[in-house]
C-alpha cells in the first residue's frame, strides 16, 4: 500500500497524473471537436486487425480508452494487453474482470520516469542523465504478442516529466530537449524492430483567436525512410486556449507502419 502511494506521488510530481486528468477534462471541454481524431485513431486500429491473424495484441498508452474502440477490438482478438504508466481507476473498475483483458502498469521507456525522478532529486547530473538515456531499453515488461500499437503517446513519453523537472529549475532546456529526443528515438527503434503500429501526434500548430496560423512546432521526428505515413489528420486538441493561454493548439497526427523491421 505504501509502495503504491509513493509510486503515485512520484508520477504526480513528474506530471503524469496531471496530464492524464487534463486529457479527461479537455475531452469534455472540447466536445465534438475531438470526434474526428478519436474516430480516425479507432478506425486505424481496427483496420490493422481486419486480417484476423493478430490474436494477441498490446496497446500502449491506453489511458481513458477515449481513442481505443475496445468493444470492437475484443470482437477481433483473443486477448488484449492495455499498457500505461497509470491506469485510471474508473477504467480498471469497468474492464478488469473481463478475461480477455490484462492491465499492465509500466514505464515503456524502460526507465525514463526513474531517470527524470533522479534528476529532480539531484541524484544524477545532466551529463550522466544523457548517458543513461542512451542505454534505456524501451518496451520492457511488454509480453510477447502478435501486434503492438503505440497510440498517441510518442510526443509525451519524455516531454511530460522533462517539462515538470525543468519547471522546478532542475533541468536545462537544452538537455531536456536532448533527453526527449533520445527517449523518443529509443521507442521508435524498438517499435520498428517488432513491426509495431505507430499512431502519433508529430506536429503542433498554433493559431490565434482569429484562426490565423502563428507557428508550427515539431513534436517528434519520424524518419520517412523507416516509417511509412499511411494516413494523417488534424486533431483540434485545444480550441479554448486552456492548454496555451495565448494560442489555440491543433495537432497533426499520423498513422505509421514500419518500412522494414530492423534485425
């Protein structure tokens, strides 16, 4: 019990809990503005399962299941592993008794959260953190399945804890950026090695209150020689300027398949 409480407090201080609650709140605030994105994400998953050969799958970043058409997926697979660093209690309560579902709580970066916690606590210096990030093994604790989906999480894997630690003046902007890039790359290399499916928001568009484009930020780099962009769409993530007080935030999202799995 105490161990679980300490783990929860750590995740909260690193920003994971706040971000998860923020997603639920923004979903209700934005209303139908999210419908297109959620529908496209769900249909992308279903279309990847239509050949009926993927009997056991894992979905990384399952969260509130807003973009996961779980009931439809259960009709197409024998078992599904829902993977997240923290599963919301209402979701666990609703689905944990289903024999076709297993919940896994783990850090899919292979230790990124622990690394950022060590930086926050002053237990590791920035140069050591960079060396450690290179050695992280993505995908630990993920069972052997027929197909893995990484769903709308790549841009957040390291960004959330990095920003939390940076806001407490424990991490410089330059090193934070390098850590984010390295952890994202680890995830992409691992996912490509197992021929996983990637759904990711990769670009951020900023609009003013008159819907004029004011800037574009790249959230992650997905090499076109390694990943085929199968489909893309815009996610009207925040039209009420609650995520950023000065801009509306829209995201470009893509469905990617590996061009060729690495050996």
